[in-house]
């Protein structure tokens, strides 16, 4: 079958970077949560993650000011909550209260983790050199907590247009790797 042209504005349909996460932040006594799909692993040690956070989002200013956040990994059971959080304004509501989420105290940052999520990754701003031009934050993960079961939770992936996908089966090809990391 011959390939057809694809609209450039919708390339993320094919190249979305990974599971949708909920980013929680805190600044001047206020909490917020945002849904985020544009992130990438940048380095193993230190553990660096890059996130594109729109400057029009209240979380952008809160994270820029505080220099920290928590990246929370929801699973498929939270799909409605994830969609609703991504489609409401944190200026107007307390998203923890509005969506019945439990704020957990973190060890190394002031932002709260989301107890209902499968994993919580406490982050500090590592480099903001790309923020002014690209809204791209580089965070260092300074603490990580993950539920022991399931080992591979069914995570959400957002290709756009209000649709979510879930990840598929785990395919083991460790025997083909000389060094597994």
C-alpha cells in the first residue's frame, strides 16, 4: 500500500512521546494539576526529563517560580479524570478537590503527589535555557515512588483530537541485547 501525505500539524498522531502524565505544582500556597503529553527522557544519571509546558498554562508560571513539580503517572482507570483536568482552568478551581484526588506530601519538593496515580516522580528544575524560546523545561527527578503492582500498568497515550490510546502487550527481546538498561 502506498503512503499518503499527512498534515504536518498532526504529526503527534504518530510520534506522541509516551504516556500522558499529570503534573502537580505548588506556588504561594496554591496547588494545581495539569495534563501533559509532551515529555521525553533526556538522561539516565542524573535522571533528566524534558517537558513542553505551554506558557498560557497557569502551571507554567507556578513551575517557573517554584522551580519544582511532581510528574504523576495515571493509569487507564483515570482516563476521565485525566481528560477533565486537561480541559479546565486551574485559576478557577482546586483540581485536587474538584476531581476527588488525594494530595500526598513529598519528600524533596513542596508540590503534592497524586496518591491515585501509579507512580510519582518529584522533580526540580535542572535547566531553563529553552523555556523562553520553546517552553521546554528540563527537570531532574530527585525522588521516585511507584506501586509494585502491576509491573506494567495500562497507561494512556494521547494522539490528539480527544482520543486516548492505551499501551499494548509487553514483548520480551532481552536476549537480543548485549547490555540491558
